[in-house]
C-alpha cells in the first residue's frame, strides 16, 4: 500500500498531517501570543493548515482546485447568517448598555435576586428565556450581561457567574423548538423535531438537574458581601445613568418579537434601533460623553449631532464610560460590532479549513477509518460524541460540527439498525453544547467577548455543558430507551 496514491482520495494517515500541523502551529501561537492568540494568530494557523491540505491534495492526488473552492464557498455561505447575527449582537450589546437598558436591569435585578440563590436563579432565568427565544446567543448577550453585573455586585467569581449563565442558556437552546441548532441537528439526522426533543430529554434533564443542584449548593454557601458594596454599585449606576422602568420596554418588546417568531436577524435589528431611540431620550449625557470622550455630565446641553455620533459609536465601536467604580467601568464598557471582528475572522478561517478537508476527501477518509473499529452501541455513541467535540475544535463552528458529524455517522446508525433520534441526540449532546467551551470556536469566542470573561476562566463552571456529553455516553452504555428500528 502506497502512502500517496494518485487519483484516489488521501488515506487516513495522510489526512492526519494537516491536523498535526495545525496543533503544532497553535501550540507555538499560544506560547508566543498568550491571551491574544485569538486576535489573529489562531486564524492564520487555520489558514496555513488549509494551505497544507490543498498542497498535499493537489500535488500528490491531483485533486482540482474547484473542489476546494466549492467546499469553502458552501461553508462560508452556510455561516453567512451567523456572521450577520454576530454583528447585530455587537450592536445590541453596545446600544443596550449605553441606553441604560442593561444598567436598569442590573439595578432592579439586585433588588429581587437574592445572593443566597443567585447562581441557581441565574441558571433558571437563562434557561427559561433561552427556551422562549431559541437562542443562547441572544440570551447571553442581553439578560446574561445584566446578570454578570448583578453577580459581580453580590461578590461572585466571574467564572461561576458565566458558568451559570451559559449552562442555563444552552439548556434552553437545546430543548427549544425555536432553536436553529436543534432544528439543524434533527433535520441533519432525519429525525422529526419533537421526536428529537423528547428523546433528548432523557440525557438533557438529568444533566441540567445536576448542574442546578451544584449551583444551588454553591449559592447557599456563598458568603454574602456587605450591603454597602451592593449599595455603592446601585448608587454608581444611578449617578451615571437615568434609571427608569420605561427602559424595560426595550427587552419586553424584544420578547414580544421573539414570541411572535420574528426571525433572529430582524429581532436583533429592531432591538438595537429601539435601544438607540431610548438612548437619545434617556441618556443624552452618556452619548455626549462618548462623542467627546469625556465624563458624563447631565448639566451640559448637547446637540443632536453629538447624540447621533455617540449613538453610532455605541453601535460599531468601543465605548468606555467613567462611573467612579472600577468594576462597574469594566462592566459597562462595550465594543460594538467592531468587537466581533476577531470572531468573524475566526469563523471564516475555520470554515475555510473545514471546506478544504471536505473538498479533499480527508474528512471522509478519517471517518471511514474510525467506523471500522466501532462494534458496540456505546462505542458508536462515544465516537459520535468525540467527533462532535473534535469537529468543533477543527472547524471552530457548531453549525458545521453538527452537519459534519451527522453526515459522517448517519449511514452507520442506519446500517446498525438504530433509529435516527439516537444520532441526533448524540450530536446535540456534543456538537451543540461543547462549542462554547473551546476558546477558538465561534461560540466560545463570542460568549467570552460578550460577557468579558475568558473561555478558560468560565470553562470549569459550565456544568451542564460538561456533563451533557458524558451523560449521553452513560445512557448509551445502560441502553435506557434505546431501541432498534422496527422492520
């Protein structure tokens, strides 16, 4: 058997070369750039690995360039909507903060969410909202940001706060019929949507309950900070922003749009425009401070152009508002659409790598090699879960990971006589929930950017996301509610 065989697709051994190269380059990138690795170094590493795939395939296997171009183009087209959503999330994050919407939610939230149950309540709130919205990203970018402020004021570690937010948001996203990833996983595996959701409850509910119990225990044992600290946090918010219940109309109206199943792009666009209008009405002094890079001053009379400039900066650029409280300053600073550019760069680089792997046939070769050694049900589910996680690492995108994992194992599950719902559940238990735990994945990078808490900092506390893959394998091992297709 020749190592290189022209006219055929690359063997599994050859297919490993780009991955080994990518891992080696990423190790150097992380060592050199550290926390700034995702600012461009990791993206370049992915593009270089793509070049290795193309070079090997074109030189040794005579695979035409058009195959790679088609694979890359199809992948970029598939994530086009996600890129637009990312930009709008940046606009929402900036406008909701500057308009006073998020500060108002923080202000009132500190009065109704008790520190002794904060993590438990946070997880439950995010789960409920994510079920209704079908979007973990939207939940985290709006309510999640406010909950970070509340938890910070109550003395919780950032990692625990983000872990509770993400656990709840991804649970809701996973079981919501409105979720694009849930629909994608069920359709990719050929499972009816509600059949997929019902079967997924067997692994999802126990994972969520375990996470909730841990969050409750940690909350009950949390040492509540002095009420003076919380009072100072509230006073600084009031001194900086015009806090008003009227500002809560923005999230309420956004919720109405979501309930009416308005597409995510339109909902986020309207949410950012509404926040902009409220910013002009309630926070002209904040917009003026942004426009002139000064401290907010209510006594100054600002022109319409100043307000317009400050508002547009909040949509697309970075804002830093002086509140007199260092922790609060960091919380209310925003990065707008520009803050999402590294993530978009990452997505494009990741899907380029994924496209070259598909176009070259390398991904198929690796899968065929892997399936040769799958004999038992638990091994099959474990391989599916492992592939979902691995796909997130190499493509950097949960949507591609869902599609790739489903397509790679669909035939195997059918040949072994298992219903497609087992495949769709295994994919959701891995490709969907683990994406946020990988720093260079679009989900991990997005949530770290939005919450201002690094992926590695919150990773150990995303209990639901960590437990779900293991629960999927455990249930497969005991065979609970798993049956073969009726003939």
